C-alpha cells in the first residue's frame, strides 16, 4: 500500500469511501482534501451517529480509493488552527463545479470547520 497513490487518488477524485471502525459493512462516500500531503475531511451532516463521532470513539478505520482500501487512524490535528485557511481553500478549489459550489461554501463555515478530522494511512 502506497501513501502517495492514495494521496494522488484523493486529489483527483471528488468522492472517497470511508469506514469508521470495522462494524459498518459499507463505505460512506464523503469529500476529502489533501493539504501539505495530509488527508482531511469535514463532517457535513453533524449527526450524532456520524463517521466523525464514530472516529472519536475508535480512531481506526479505512478509506477506499477506487479498488484500494487503506487502513487509517483518524485524529483531530493539533495544528488545525494553522491549517484551517488552507483546508478551506482546498475545498473551494476542488469542489468548484456549479452543483458543488453551495456545499463547498457551506463546508468552510465554522460549524463544519469544528468537525475537521485528519486521516493517517497506516502502512
């Protein structure tokens, strides 16, 4: 498993599969961005039973990049305040099509910024 392959896939595809923990049978499709060769995502739904909250309980899971599945560890980055603007810009740049634009504008709002998580690929 190659981290560079995963980063390349995430940079070039809009929807990435994620599975928090190992209890869920299927991957959930979400938006992810790459900033400084690191993988980030924000919770959109903010639900109690969300992937975000599941990762807070158990930090292990998987991401699916096409046919490849990578084991990951999820965490709230310690340097999130320094990265927020760069992550915001990554979302606005990557998800800039007309049908995505309202959502990319939404995901850079404070309530979603507060639900930012980083995914570390476990090699």
